[in-house]
C-alpha cells in the first residue's frame, strides 16, 4: 500500500479540488493543513510516505531533508518550477519529481488588487466605515501616473498592459530587456535607477536568483519618490526587507503592497504586521479556485501515473 502526503493545505480544499478516492484501492492519502518549518519535524512527519504532494514552495526539500526520507519515491510540486526542491539531489536518490501546469494571470490580477488597495486606501476606508467613521482619507488616481515594471516577462507584461488601460505611462527594466520587447506591451525601456526615480508605482516581476536577491535595497529605495509605492508579488528576498520597513517608517516611500516575504508564513511579531501604509497578503498570487483545480487535479494525475509506472511531467535537474 502506497502512502501519499498532501502538504500545507492551508485552506482545507485539497480533497475538494480533486477526487483522491480515484487512486487505486489501498492507497492511503493523508492531508496536512498545518505548516512545519523545522526540517526535523518535516522528516519525522513524512518518514512513512512514499509520495508527497507539495504546494508550491511552502515546504522546502533540500538535499539534507531528502536524505532523511528513505521511503520517498515521488515528489510532486504544483507548477513546473520549484526553487525550494533540490531536483538534482532527488533524482540522484531515485526520487521522481513531477510538476503540474498552472495559470498565467492570477498573480498579475493580485498585483493590481494591491496597487488599487494602496492608492485608493481601500483597507483603511473599509475599516473606518465598519467602525462608524466616514471618509477619513484622500486617495490617488492612477491616470497619468508612471508605472515602473521591474521584469517584463509573462506576469510583468500583463501588469504593464493593465497599466496602459489605466492610461498610465509605463516604463520597464530588467537585465535582458530590449527596447523592442518593451514596446510590444506599450512600455519604454529605461535604466533601473531611472525607473525607480520616475515611478509612482514600481512593481516587481522577477524570478529569484543570485542576481536578483537583494536587488532592491536601501540605496534603490532612496531613489524613489516620497509619494511612490513599491509592489512585490514575486519573491520576498528580491527586496531587502529591513530596508523596506525602514523606508516606509521614515516616509522615504509612501508605502508598499506585499504578497511575499523572506520567511513564510510571516512571523506573528514581524514588523510588517504593524507597519502603516502597507497592504500585506499571505502569498495569494497563485491562490485561486481555478488554479487550485489545475494544481491538485494534475497532482492526482501525477500520482496515478507514477503508481502505474509511467510518470508524467517529470522535472529534470
């Protein structure tokens, strides 16, 4: 009998999004809704499982953890890329790593939710209205403002196109971006420092790597207007978190909209929880019902195919 663990089901929806009862008779499926940060605790929990379904990068699987899971034979990640899984180490140990498809638009939509929430002060006004107060602030319009898009790939391009729909001036930068590529989505290529200095809203859409880690630090934040907002729906470590907290507190920038953090879930005593002029969400970029049905549905397919000896969507080192 194969045992399958489904991890980090924060919303308690894994069993609703896919019919796990269709697995071969005798397959034992266990769903865990809580998140374990300690590698030792994760190893103890998963010691008796042959297959694990991981939701994005919520639980990391580095070499050291994989070496403590001798029974593990299949590791499924939602999405076709997961930087928190050491695929090479898994493959070397004979563990098959499989992925799933995903949707290209949810994170771009959330980005605009964060932008609008900040500039129109929606959370502040919502809370005030519920408390019996009426119109306590004055928001900003986006028409004619400058949107700076840092990273103009699939997500950044979607964000840029919406910016154009709001009749914003759109500028963009990334290490390999060309003028022609920027023009395709109605943006103008500029240098990074110029983008930060000109943008009323700067939104990050880069993959975390050695060259993007810490890309936005105290120096970069100091270049921004005091009226500007920074949005990050990519990965927390792209921005120096302590420098960002300091910049918002000092009024170096007007505020920030964040969906990603250095360490997730965000610690209860983290300063971002009490920082004014911010809108923070718990890494919801990819979290939609439509996306989850694809994630869990194809994860189920991956488990079935592996049990049948014909694994699908195998990730290679």
